């Protein structure tokens, strides 16, 4: 049993989200794990215990489904004190004039609207409780431009600015807001970006020792472990040998677009 308020982690079925769930549960926090792939969520709950992980199969783009999934949570998940907005994706890697409109829609609806749906569904409980923490996963793509990062970077710039704007709206509420902006990390992210092309995804990491999902989980844990008076507003995490956005490599060395 635990006395820690529960957490909601979106995009819990792989990469950062899965590592964050592991980390939170290890510290004794019950977690509501959201994603679309039920089998992955069930594996997580089987591994960590169904008393500590509540799987919720949800597409964050669906406002009603998000609201439904997060209402009337059973104990020990009901008292939500932490929302980790991690679900997100990039699609495509080409210059904007060649882009696929469906890719834009998917990124904007997931990274922007999906995140907002989760914020909207969770804040009332935190406000009533007079405490809570929202951790948004942004990206260095919001800050450092690279060819092909266009709309993806734009959606993550939204996440960064929304994090600041949430701080102002929530002034006096006792609720903290943090934004974590990772650079290249090896997850399923590149595979999704390249529509399942494993060779292309692997090539993206050539010559770079990328961050691990556990690095990001560690940063989340540090943010939420600070005393209540401390709001960690922003953390940027880069692989040591990635000084800029993806375009830092010479054109001849870059992944084919
Ligand atoms: P993964 O592809 O491994 O994980 C993405 C997660 O998001 C999956 O669990 C996926 O679950 C979930 N997801 C995607 N779309 C939806 C949706 N519509 N509804 C619910 N869940 C969804 O990538 P990462 O772990 O790397 O990515 C996590 C976050 O980190 C993203 O926001 C990404 O933009 C960001 N990021 C990633 C970096 C990297 O280099 N890897 C660097 C900086 C930021 P499912 O498919 O089961 O729904
Ligand atoms: C993902 C980081 O550099 O691959 O958000 O765009 S990057």
C-alpha cells in the first residue's frame, strides 16, 4: 500500500512512458497508464502489479474517451496528484512543401489536442485538492530547427509555451508545471516517424549515443521530488554528442529523407 497520490502517464506503452511508469511504481506511486495498445499496457500491469498499474486503452485525440477513462477511477488511483503528458509522435522527415497533410493532422491532434484533453480532464481534481504536478514532455525540436522538423517542432513549441501559460493560469493553486525537453533518444519514436522502416530508424542514430528512456524517467523523478516550494519549470536533456538539432550532421552523413 502507498500514501502517494496517483499518477497518470500517457503514452505508457513504450519508450519514455513505459520507463516513467516503472520509475514511479518503484517509488511507490500507483499509475494510470494510457495508450492505444492494450497488450502493451497489460504487459506493464502484469510486470509491475495490477494493484499499482491501471491500464486504460485510450486514444488521446478522442476527448470523450479521455474524459471517460479518467473519471471515476478506483482506489488507489482516484486521488491524482501527477499528470505526465508524454504521448506524442512525429510523422515524416521531409521539407514542409513535400509534407503529407495527414501527418500534420496526426501530430497536431496528438501532440497538441491530445495533451490538452488530458490536462482538461485532470486539472479539476488537482485544483480541488490544492496540489498536483503536470509534467509535459516537450522536445529540443521546439528550440533547435532542423530540416523535416517543421510541424513536429511546432507542436512541441506549443507544449513548451503551454507549460508556461499553465503556470500563470494555475498561480496560487499549489499545482506545479514542468516541461522536459529531450534530444535524441532511442525508443520507437523514429520507427513511427518513418512508418515502420527499421533501417531508416536505426540510421538516424548512427554516430550518436542517444539518451535512454531511463534518462528521461530520472529527470521526471527529479522534478517531482523537489520540495513543494520548488517548481522546476524547464529541463533540456541532450546526448553529449548532439550539440544541435538533427541537422547538425553534414548533408552527406544525414539520413536519406
Ligand atoms: P515512442 O514511440 O516509443 O512512444 C510514444 C508513445 O505515445 C507510445 O506509448 C504510444 O502508444 C503513445 N501514443 C502515440 N499516439 C497516441 C495516441 N493518439 N493516444 C495515446 N497514446 C499515443 O516514443 P518516445 O517514448 O520517444 O516518445 C514519447 C514522447 O517523447 C513523445 O511526446 C515524443 O514526441 C517525445 N520525445 C521523443 C524524443 C526521442 O528522441 N525519442 C525526444 C524528445 C521528445 P500507442 O501507440 O500504444 O498509442
Ligand atoms: C525528438 C527529438 O531531435 O528527434 O523530439 O526531433 S528530435
